[in-house]
């Protein structure tokens, strides 16, 4: 419907929008007219290597990720158009190309297929789900390997505060376009000729104002993590000898797992990993969390402020209540004690749904049971609270004997 082009039009002098579907072109044309976006040129055509593209500062490509039968595809050559065929032409027309790709695509495969022009792969998570991969390529730079950037966005807070106005003007807190992120952190760094428009007030025609809520996902620099795959390969993980009641279990977010950061959290944030292929982490309970009220944070010794410890934003923290050997006796015991529980399996021969079925406990309640393999190859059930360990207002502190964070 043209939403990406509209967003680009707010920070670019001119946008040329290619769309092969006539119906979508007309829908976008109507939307742009109602939004007053008069700096967008629409072209209804399929882009091929023979297409006469204008010279640009940036080319953004979002290829169709469904085949003729409507099935989802994620290989680059199966998308329409074939980006690998178009890429040499795109990089001749613009110094930077940004690709929006399926979250199912393999990052290692992308790095191999897109070649030396690939600068960054952004793994974008919104409210707990990986929504897309964004690949930034540049014509003139050839890094040794691309950077992986894990980005967490939250739309829930914004969604609960949607405002519209029949007067045609949005309230001040939602109607002013904020400045883009600092260019030092932005994929547009180094792209010449991209000038920001001044922050402006969006005005909607009265006929559509009540039907056009604005939801802007929130972003903060501490919600992003940058690393290279070589860092993950070279990272040395430290493994927990055991899991005990009172320990804090850390469950990594979906984007961190998609990015392939498995050993890196242990090395970078001094966490204990449960096992080489068990992607759960531990804060030993020997160091008690502070009882001081405040925002839920992880504090890493040596950082200037608690907020500068990025690990806070990439894990769900739960307090371990008890640990049982995985087996029929534990299943029977837990079934008697807990009428409902959330269940997750990690690094076991069975998946989460099968483990839930074996336990015979329906989902829900205030308990979360993790079935997993430990570093000594034993299989255990870890019973935790469903709510994060720091929801009570306590700050979760990294143990002092695990300091030395990079």
C-alpha cells in the first residue's frame, strides 16, 4: 500500500516507487494523495536488468516472497524479482542498496551469496517475533565480513496509546516526526546526498483522520547489539556445573537466537551457559539481587550506568524454584502440583509440544517449566516463575566474581 515509500519520503527529497501490481499502485496513489506525499513518483512495472532505473542515493528492494502457487519462499533466487541477478545493476545505480528479506533466510547463506558488498545484516524483532532481515550493501566498501546487528523494537506500548483526531491533526506526542537515529548508528552512514527533512507535523484530511492511527515502534540504542560471526566462532563459553534454586535463568530473545549468538552472550556478558547446544544462561544465586526498587535491569560491573549493559534487553529472566530429573516420576509429581504451566524444551530429543503432552499439564498459570540438557549430559526439568525475576522491582545484578565485561 506504499507505507515503506511514504516513510522514505519523510527523509528523502524524492522517492521513485516501483510496483508491478496495478491495483496496489492505484491504492498507493490514493494513499499518497490523502497524506500529502507529493515527492513520490509511482511506476507500475517489474524491475529487470534492462529497467532504466534513475541514479539514486539508496535503492531499497523488498522482493515478493511467495511463488506462483502462493507458497512462502526464502531463497534469494526464488523471490521475485531475483535480487542476485539484479544486484550488479542496482549497485551501479546507487552507492547503497538495502534488501528486506525473509526472516527464514540463513545468515551464513546470505553472507556467501551477496558477496563482498554486504556490510550489515539487521535481524529485526518486534514484540518477541523476528519480522525481517535487512541487508545493507555498499558499492565501494568491502569489509572482511559483514556485521550482524540484532535490533529489538516494541510496538505494544505504542499500540496501547494510539491516538487519532477528527480535527485532522494528531496530538503533539504522536504527530511530530522525530529525528532519525544518529548516523553513527544508522545504515545510511556514508550515503551521500540523503538529506533529512525538518521535523514536520502530519495532517490528515478530516475524512480519514479517524481511521488512520499511527503506531510507531519504539527504539533505543541499547536495544541493539552488533557483532561479527567470527566473534561468535572465537567466543569461549563458560558452562554452569549445576542449576540450583535461587539461580536466575536467562532465556534469550528470538532475534539473538536467529542471529546465531550462542557462545557470545557468555563471553560478552559473563553468563554461564547450560550446555553447548542448550541456549539458556544462568546467573548464579549466590549473589542476591538488590532489593532496591527501580526499572528491571541487569547491571554489569564496569559499565558507566546500568543502562549501558545491553544484556538486559535480550533475555527474559526467571527465578529457579526447583530442579528435578526428567522422567516419569517428575511428570507425575508436577502434574499433581501444578494444574497449569508453560513448558519449553531445549536441546532434548523431544520438542516443547511433546514435552507438554508427556507432562499432562495444560498451558497457562504462573509457572514455566524448562526441560533441557545440562553440561554433564543429564536431562532435567527446571521449574521457574513465568514472570521475569525482576518484575517485583528488584534489580538483577551480575555476580561480582564474573566481572570483566568487554
